[in-house]
C-alpha cells in the first residue's frame, strides 16, 4: 500500500503541461467529384501570434494531473487548403484578414470553433467553420461541421489506467492517445465540409454560381472598354452582379476580356476603338455592339 501511495505522490510531482500538435490525414476525393473548377480562392487564416491552443485537463485515461495544450490551428491552413484544392483549381494562403482580392474569385476563412474531449472515454468532438465571401468581401455562406472520434478501445483504456499509476508512463503514451483521437475527429469534420462544398458548388447550392475577380484592373490601369464589354456580356446572358469579366490583354487600343458567365463556357470579348465583339466560334457567329452611349459620370 505504501508503494502505491509513494508512486502516486511521485506522479503528482511529475505532472506537467504537454503540448500536442494535431495534423490532419490526407483527404480522399469526394465521390463522383469532377475536375476542379477554374477559380482562384484566397484562403485567409489568423497570423501565428493570434493563434490559440485548446486546453484540456483531468483526462483519466492519460493521467488526471496532466494538462494538455492541443494545437489545431497550426495545421489548419494546410488542412483547409487540402479541402479547397479538391474543388478549385488555385488556392492561395495568406495569414491576414485584409480585404484584398483583386485577382481571386472567393475568400475563405476557416476556424476551429470548439474542441471537447471526454475525460473518461477520450472521445473527441471538433467543430469546424468555413466562412465564405465573394471577391468584394460580402459574406456568401458559412459551412459548419462537427467531427467525432470513436470511444477509446479497451486496450487503450487499459494502457491509460497503467499510465495513471506508473510515473512518466502516462505522459509517454498520453500524446499518442490524445493526438490520435482528436485527429480522427478533425478528419471527419473536414470530410464533411468537403462534401458540403461539393453540394454547394456543383449541385445547385449557394456556391453554384462561381464568384469572379471583382474588377477588370490590369497593370496598365482600368480597361477603357470595360463599360461596352459589360453591356455586350449582359446581352449574351451574363448577370454581372454574380458573373464577371477579366481583362486578359491590353495592347494599344485593343483590349481582350474573358467573360465568366454561369451556364456556359468562358468566352472572349475583343474590343477596339469603342466597339466590342464576341469572338466567333463553331457554334455561333460574332455579335457586335457599337458604343452608342458614354460612361455615366
């Protein structure tokens, strides 16, 4: 009896705070997912100095006297980029929330909103949130998901009980047990978010109409023929409140635009001397629109 008391006292003295960094598992493609959509996504995450860890203590399986600092935010940018890359052709990650998105079509801000860890069963619950904005920083939607891990097996539970009584042993296996159960919960949450993105972008959801660069600005300034090109795009069936034009080339008096309009392939609008043409294709003849109006002040 005295030996157990002494071991318990020693374990009290040896208890300390441990930091566990969680990384996600590589994601598999969502079932029936087509090729990534041709849109640039700006992924905005918190700077390193603003990231926080989730603190857990009193975990019976790995020792009630240890404190655990669980770091999910450090690997969140990589995890979110993995999810988004399944759906969009280009994902750029920055560590700020500045509303700068001239060359992207969508802004995404991921976050871990909650982490719960059962003190007895070691079942982890992770809440993930993806806030999605258009290129003008207007909120489109917020995708939320909750991932859960399984209850720790009897084998691990037995190992934890041993770790509770044997000094240092609980700390040695604790990171493995804590990291494994939280990682599984995170993986499940990310898989669910990826499925939601598939529904929203490809199956008539809130992101079914892609969001494009917010202006036609180029290195040479704003396009001179932008107003006429927009009128022509509207005549072609584009809704410029959600669709958009991108200045592809500017050379002397000639300007070429890419029109990204819902429900049809990208097409080219070529402008020169105040008039614009839709480039002819095998399916249709060119459409011409002369500039009969001046840009309003």
